[in-house]
C-alpha cells in the first residue's frame, strides 16, 4: 500500500469516525497480527483469523482494508484526497462471514463489514 494511502486512512477527516470507533474499543488500525491489512472496525485477532469469503479463509494482506459496508463511501471520499495516480481502486468483497473453528460453525452469517481490496493503479 502506498504511503499516501496509509496516510489518508490515518488522517483523513472523512475517516475520523472510523478511527474514533477503533480508539474507543482499544483497537489499532494496523495491528501486527493482521498481515498488513488495515482495520477500520474493532476486531480481535481470533475474529480476524476467522474471516472467510465464498467458504474459503481469506488470505489477508497489506492491500486489504476491513471496514463496515456503510463506510465504503467514506473510504472513497478519503481516497479522493490522494492523487489519481496513487489512489487505489477499491474492490469490496460482497459476502464476508466469520467462520470460527469451534462448534459455532452453524451460526455463521454474513457480517456488517467488508474486506476491501485496495489495489494500486498501474500506468
């Protein structure tokens, strides 16, 4: 992820509410255990590890942003502050579920957040 993209996530006024949500829950946007993914929703490591898409564990990486679905337009607004050349293209995953390793498997249901791939633009 470009430094300007991370700077936007960390400082854009458009995302102030998301950052406050993290802070009030005592969570970090870029925890060491998130494989470089950026979190805009409070998640424990165990919840993060249970994220699945289309029945497959999601291999999170530095270009993923985990956010509420309702925050996608706010993220886009924050990224409009970045030059078009550096601004990532956003690809929200439509159906994300938490798939715990325990007996709770039958309670899996879509959650109100999305994993967004913020892929760089190439000239």
